[in-house]
C-alpha cells in the first residue's frame, strides 16, 4: 500500500516537473521575443526578429511534439507577407504558397475568417481540411492558432502531426499563449516601425523647415539691409546744428523710420514715422512713404509732379513772415502722400503716424505737421518747455483729409526730440510699459547735447527692458540748435 502511494507521489512529481519545464521554456521564449521587439527597427533588428520567430516556431513544434509547422504573417490587407516553415523551404499546405496569396481555403482560411483556434483531431473527417497539391507527408492532426491584435489578424501558427488525436487541450492552451506573445511582438515591431518612419519623416521635415527658415532669414537679412539703405547714410552737416538718431528694429525689418534731408531754399527736412503694422508689410509701406515724402516735398524732382497746389488740403496757421513759401510747399507732401496711400492702398488697412518738419537753419523756424504721431518735445537746460502735439490724422486712413501746419522757433540751446511709441511702450520682463512719464523724467534732466539726450533715453529704456524680447521698434531723432560761440 505504501509502495503504491509512493509510486503515485513520484508520478505526480514527475508530471509537475515536466509542466514546470514546459512553463520555463515558454517563459524563456516569451522573454526572447520581448527582447527582439522592443528595440529600434533597424535592418539588423528585423533580421533578428525573424530569426526569433523561426526559433519560436521550432520551440512550438518541439513543445507539442509536432512533425512540422509554419508561421504565416499577414498584412493589414489580409495578404500573406511572409512565411516561416519547419522544415525550412518545405511546402506544408495551401497557405505556404508564394507570399502575397490570400488565404482562401482550408483550415487556415477557416481560422482567418472566424478568428478562432482551429483544431482538427482527424483531418480525414474534417471538412475544413484541404490537402495541399505539393504535400508529401500524411497529416492526420492539425492545429491552427490565429495571431490576433484585437480583431486584426496578424498571422496564423499551424502545427501538424501524422497521427490523429495528437494535440491535447493543454497543447492548445500553450499555443494560445505563444500566439498572444507573437501578436504582441509583431504589434510592437509594427509600432516601432511606424515610430521610426515618423522620426525619419519628422527629421526630413525638420531639415526642410530649417532650410526654408535659413532661406527666409537670408531674404529677411537682405530686406533688413535694403531697409537700412533707405535710412540716411549721412546726416546733413549744417553749421550751428547737431542731429542725433537711434534706430533699433524689434525684428529683422521694421515699420519705423526717420529721415533727414535738404530741401529747396536751403531748408532741412526731418521725418520720424511709425507704420501701424509690423514685419515685411510694414517695411514695404515704410519704404513707399519715405519715398513719397521725399518726392512730394521737392527733395527729388520728378516730371509731372510740379502742378500740385500748395494749398491742397492744408490749413496754415502760421505767420506769413515766419515760415517761408519753400517750407510751406514742402509740407504739402503730407497731404499728397495721404491721398495717394488712401486711394491706391486703402484696402490694406494700413496707415502711418508721421511727423514732418521743415527747418530754416538761419532763423530756427520749424514749420511742421504732426500727423497723428507721438508729441515731440522741445527741451532746454530747464527741461521740457513745449510739446508739439498732433495737428492732423494719421496718413493713409481716408483721402482728402486736412492737415494743419504749425510753427515753432528752435532757439539756441534748444533740443527737439522725436520718438516712436516703441519708447513709451517698451515692455519690462513683467510686462510693464516704460510710459511717457518715465520719458519726461529723463527730459527734465539737463542734457549737454542731442546725442547725449538720445543716449540717456536709450540707456533708460534698455535698463527697463532688461532681458525681455523687444516688443516694438524703437526710433529716436534729436535736432539741436547750438549756442552761439562768443568771439
């Protein structure tokens, strides 16, 4: 009795040992497949993955003691993309035909259609079984396991044996677990493949964007240089006068500009302006308006522009003996520029705030139009003494607008300082404006010269901005009438 019990115990231990060995082999195989699929899909890795699938098929045959087997891989269109056989190169059944043939008959076709395990205990009595044309070995038992990712069929694992009733339910469960691991391996490989292709595509796009960006930067740099060329490269040198400027575009091209040029009657034209928009469009407008002001003011004589009336839309509130006819004629450029821009380019919805002044260097009389621009300040050793406020609307909004001419005398020692709103609206890192109040605090302090005043404003603004990105173009223009030197 004791011997019988001992024999049963030994038999049980042997069975458990065999089961443990099978599970150990399954685990080792799954670990090998996981290692193969979870890497970047280089060509070498794909070769290694296929080698792992070949070993998985051989492992499955050994585990179930099958005579032969195959692993058919199927693409998203239901077409065979690859076949792995054991023995290698042997046509096992109908589904091992050349890659690309659709599985349309036999046990494998049934498994593919039903997405279920196909177990044929005796192929002679199974209507699902179809003998392949090139089959050289008798097959009586067949097991076909679908490799599924959700409802998508990724492949079919098939095992055959020459004897009926060969494949047990335990073998079926083991092959089901193996097919699940194969599915995970194939899906991960697909995902890595798609990811790798996405990375390659992203890299190509990045290179294209970088090339386009460089080309755009090159073009913008050319635009920047062209715009710089529109600014006066040499400021006219007049005895008894000093002129200082500062220009800092927020981007590569700017809508701000200043200009200083000589006019008929030995007058000096000064302009500071700010186009309503930014970027390339504003820069083009800047170039156009700068050219129009020069042409219409008489700095450049062009055929066909000599018949414009001096009084065309201008209101003169200056003493006739103060501002000369040449000064008044030159200021007509504001009205003409406004009408041209409004008529020809009004649909773009862009406009410009502009101060255009004409100075008689001998008398110091400044006749000017402030077309919606920031007030200019006249300062002396005592601080800000006068504001030159707007005398008309911005240029380019509506045709046939009136612009009033005003005049002021720049006395010896006086500095006329003009700026764009990039000064007062300069932003600090926490988003605070520089403000006109802070600008006035600088203007109230005595300045030795126009260049000194521009430098002090620039320093204050840059200290306010600190390391913040520039929010707007910054432009300044200072004109000083020097004190008469005592002989």
